[in-house]
C-alpha cells in the first residue's frame, strides 16, 4: 500500500514538473478555461432573463449547480479523463505491453499515471465562486451539509471513474474508439442541469443507472440542506458494484489482449 | 472531385466514431429538450413557444452535422507539423478547394449516420414539434444552409492559417466554437439577448451559420429579411476569401517546415 502511495506521489511530482516547464501554455489555458466559465454564466443570465425557474430550481440554485459541475469537471480532468483516455490509446497502439511487464498492479498503473494540473485555474475560480454564490442560496451552511456535499462529490468522481474505465476497456474489442473523450464528455454534460428536468422514467435512469445526478444535482442539493443520507448509501453501493464490474471486465478483456507491436 | 471521393472513402472508415458522436448528440438534444420543457416562464420564452424551442434544438443538431465545416484544426496541425509542404505547396491544386472538397465529403455522408438518431429523437419529442414549411421556404433554406457552411468554412480556414505565426492555435480555434455557440444561435436563440447586443449579432458572421437557417425553418423571417441575410452571407464569404488570400501570401513567406 505504501509503495503505491509513493508511486502516486512520484507521478504527481513528474506531472507537476511538466506543468512548470510549460508555464506560458498553462497561463493561456487558464485564461481560456476562465473565458468558458464566463460564457456559462452569460448563458445562465440570458436564460433566467426569460424564465423564472427550471424544474423548480431558481437562478441562484442553478448558479451553485453550475459551479459544482465546473468543480466536478476539473476533478475529472485532473486524473480520470487523462488516465482513462491514455489507457484507451495504449490498447489501440499496443503500448500496454510496457505496463503489463512492470512489477506493479496494471490497473493501478493505468489509472494513476497521469495527472493534469492545467485545470487548477478553473478549480480555484470555481471554489471562490462557490463561496461567493452560496450566500444567495437562502440555505444555512452546516458542517453536516458540507460533509454530505464532499462525500457525494467524491462518490460521483469514483462512479464516473468506474464507468469510464469500463468504456475505455471496450478498446480491447473496438479499436477505433479514438473519439471516446467526446462521448464521455457528452455523458457528463447531462449533469450540467438539474436532473429533475427529466420526467420520471428518464429521471430514475439518470439518478441510478447512468447516474449523472451525482455530477452536480445531488451534491448541490446536499449543500441546500436536502436529505442526502440515502443517496450517499446508494452512491457507495453503486460505486462498489461498478468497481467490481469494471474489474471483472478488465480481467476478462486482458486475457484477449493482443499487442499491436511486439 | 478526386479529393471529394477520398473524403467520402475516409468518412466510410469512421463508422464507429461517428456513431459515438451521434449518440452524444442525442443525449445533448434530449437534455436540452427536457430543460426547456421543464422551464417556467411566460407564454413564450425569448419569443419562442416551448415546442418551438424543442424543434429549434432538433434542427440545431441536424445543422451541426451538415453546416459545421471547420477546417481550422486540420490546417493549423498541418502547418505546425510540416505536412503543409506536401499537402499544400507541392500539390498542383488550390489548398482552399482541397479542404473544401474534404469538408463537403465529410458533411455529405456523416449526417446519414444520424438518421437513426433523428428517428429516436422524433419518437420521444414528436408531440413537441413545429413545422411551418412551404416549397419556397425549403428553397431558401437550402441556399441559406449552403452559404452558411461556406461562411463557416472560410472563417475556419483563416483561423487555421494563423498557425503560420502562432505556436499554440487551439485557443484561437475555439473562438469559432464560442462565436457560434453564443452569438450564432447554436447554444441559445439570439432573441434571448438584449436589443443592443442583437444589433452586433446581426452584423457579425456567426448568426449567418446557425441562426439564419433556423429562423427560415421556423418561419420567423419575412422575404425582405431573408434576402438581406443572403447578401450579408455573400459579403462575409467575400471578406473571408480576401482575408484568406492575404494570410496565405504573408504566411507562406514566413513558413518553415521541420524535418525532411
């Protein structure tokens, strides 16, 4: 366990050094992502210039939801997307061999080898905006709400890591999934809005089957003081089930792996 | 024609990725439709009824497949990686028309992969569709879509050529996305903007890619408005072609390829 923790730290340091090496690009990227945040808020402003609420959510609530979504995306881009996409690419190119022969758990190696720090600008801006916008929510910020928010947030990250890992593992079978990134993003994007916009059937699917409600809706509701205990338990169970499925699928697919090179 | 044929063949090899994109498009469409149907506002929202808004986004999805001719990524990549020498400078064919044929080929076939997606969308949203259609509006629509695609393509070629001077072009390329999304009606109808913004939007080229064809489709423009918009589309195409030629002349002088 200690060895794996050490490996994460080493990879973390390596990726951070790479970031420092390309400072100008990082600044440009940060400005770029902040520009897109501004556009998102412009959209909210324009929409709520015309409507009073969406699925019962007011403008202030949608603002907090959007910020939570931004934080979630920053986290996914920190390690989930880069690792999963790199994993898919390694299968396609036959590069996975190099990891298979290393004296380390291969799933660990593909999941924690790349950390993208580019999104730190967006993450910091979103954190600041979250604190600023919370005062408009007309809800009391309690320690219990904050803990529920953090728990649901990270349960969501874990669920999506497992889901994306399963989808990337499909590269063993379908070798032309080079646009997997766009597809994964389109799934997460559904969580940009309150999941209550969907009618009952779809809503249940997006709550617990393709659980985009864990992207922003459930964490935001936790901050608003709505009951979250059952959602935390359901999310944990869902995460464990998805992890087991992803592990079984990974082992099964690995047996069928044929390298493209050696 | 040869470049067009090659593009068609390439598109045929990308069946899997195109299918993934289309499923992503469907998810986005269903989300936007659910969003507007759950919105609480007045009788109309931004001048549109809810069914009109749902129809609006179905048509946006369809337009994305046929009108979004964006060559900037390919052009900047070829310049940065030195492929530009063999693909543009050594071939006895205009680079502009090569890319035009490529985009035409891609956008001829890739919408066909989306027909199933349209069918699924219509199945879920059939009770929220608005059609105001006549042979004349269809004729105007076809012209508006073609000219809109050329506006988008010509602008993207100019942005792509900026790679002669810039080392990092992805941010510049995303200006096209942002422009179309916000000011072009792709993300939200332009009637949502306050009047003073709308004046600027009517001048900029972005409206003439997405919003203008949708406005024709939904029967929101009088004949005079359609004809004026056609003139503006042609003017923007002329402007971008002139700018492209200027950037090309200046850019080729500073271009240097690496490797053999």
